[in-house]
């Protein structure tokens, strides 16, 4: 509406200039016209339309957050939605600095039409973060702070909370993060982390039933496996294979082998040297599982996660055994695409169920797992961003 009034002033002053030309009158008209164009460019967003995304990540592609919430999603948006982007990965190499400056000054001085500025998980107190703080103050409209891990529990949260307060909106990877950040900004949106659909889908169970896990073997992930899953596997007497992907330390590999040394029925497979950027390889590993383990600890850090492990399994048609905790319980449906497990006994019984059920029943679970992707594929992720720019605020919990 302010643009309507401003345009009316321009038209009126323009007519006066034509009817009664003066240098001062023409200068005033020109000044008003330039200001109108500048303000239009500064606001520069047509509701429910995205044409370009400036994405400033906190780290490189070794981070799952950057790969799944930024790189793969932006590639999809460009290919399927014709939305351009600058994906900026921080670094000190000349190329990284050049690309950052190119994107930064484009956003700051010549922001593209109908664009979003996304600041992803930036949490430091150095020049990169400080320049981005300036950017969101100058280019506030449709600036978004994206967070999918409860980093505020592990680092000094001042920078995180600064962006939460001063960005126009917040994109939260989990409900728990959404609830936490709402104290700083009412415009918080839940944008569930997406998975890449490469069409790699489970077809049949293996001749030796295979239990699989993928992730970073450390912290609460490691503790929940040792507390709930390892003992369940040790109690089983049937022949099975246990594939565990993401164990990096030699001491951890030795520990796992020692733990199952008296369980000859458990065939261990611990791949090393994983190229986490090779998504085809990762999904081919997952599709070799007959059931995927998604155990979480009941900690603030874990219930704030975006459930990406469970989504990875479901994406490839692999049923899941999961603890009944957020965000896993938003994608896993007990008895439909997996089972909830809260004890050692539950995980043991879940493995027995999947290994002994008929091929027909297993196929139903696998098909349902695959169908689940509509809740976290790239189309769903795009819809979430459309909601963000459309100001469709979520209902408070």
C-alpha cells in the first residue's frame, strides 16, 4: 500500500514537470523516482515467489547439515523450480573469499529480485559472522536464520541468538528448536531436513538378515547404541550381519569387535574411509540394510535433532527400529514403516519380527517406508520455504 501512495506522488509530480518545467521541479521528480526504485529493490519480494537464494553456510560440505539442508536442496530448487542461488562455504582460500565477497556485495548492494538471504548455523564471533550480522540489519526483509541442531547447548549462544533476534524469520529443523527460539522471534517455522531421492529402493531382504546403522559414532549416538542396541544383538542367537557406518576411531572399532567377540552369530562389518559427499554410495550402503537403527538418547541435544537418520532409511525403503522421541516419531509410524523401541527387549523383539516375518509382510513395511518420503523430500522442503515467505505462521505449541 505505501508503494501505491508513493507512485501517485511520482505521477503527480511528473505531470507538473511536464506542464510547468523547472530545474528544481524536475530534480525533485527525479529524486523521488530514484528513491521509489531503490525502496522497491530493497523490499524486493513478491509473496509466495522465490527467484533466488543467497545461502551463507557455517561450514563446508563435510557437515550433513550443509549437504542436506543446503547443497542438495539448492541443486533441486535450481533444476526443478528454476531458482538460482549462491551457496557460500566459509574458508580462507582465495576462491572462497572471492565467492563470498561476490555474493555478499550482491546481497548488500544489488539484491536480486524475490530473493531470500539464509544464514545457516553461523555461530562464531569472527569476521564472517560479523559481516553477516551487518547484512541482515541492512537487508532485513526475508532474511532467515536456519538452525537444525541445538548448537546453543554446546557453544556460546550469543551469535545464534543475535541472528534469531535480528533476522526477519527463523527456519528450525525440529520442533524443539522452534520452541526454544520462539522467545527471540515469533516468526519461527519448522522446516524438516530433506533427503535426496535418487530412486535407490530396497527390493528384497538379504539371505543373512542385516541390521544397519549410519552416523557419527560418538556422544549420545554412541551411548544409545551401547545401552540399547548392542545388548539386544548380543542376546540374539540367529545368524545376522551388523553393519555400522561412521566409526572413525581405531579404539572404537577395537571396542566393537571385542564386545561381539563371544557372539559368532553376529557378522560385523565396519566400513572405513567413507566419502560422505558421495550420496550414491551412501544410499547404496543403506539399501543393503534389512532394518535401520535410529536410537536416540533422551537428552535435550538429541530431541532437538531433525531425525535425519530415520529419514535416510525410510527414503531407501528400509524399515526402522527407533526410539519414540522427536523428531524420529514424526516420520516413523509404529507398525506401519517400523517399530518404536524403548528397551533392550524392544530392540531384540523388533529385529526378530523383521527377520522372521513373511516376505509379503516385510514388503508392506518396505513399501510404507518408501512412501514416507512425501513428508521429507525436496518438494516438501520447498513448500516449507514458500510458507516462510508467505507469512503463514505456525500455530504455537
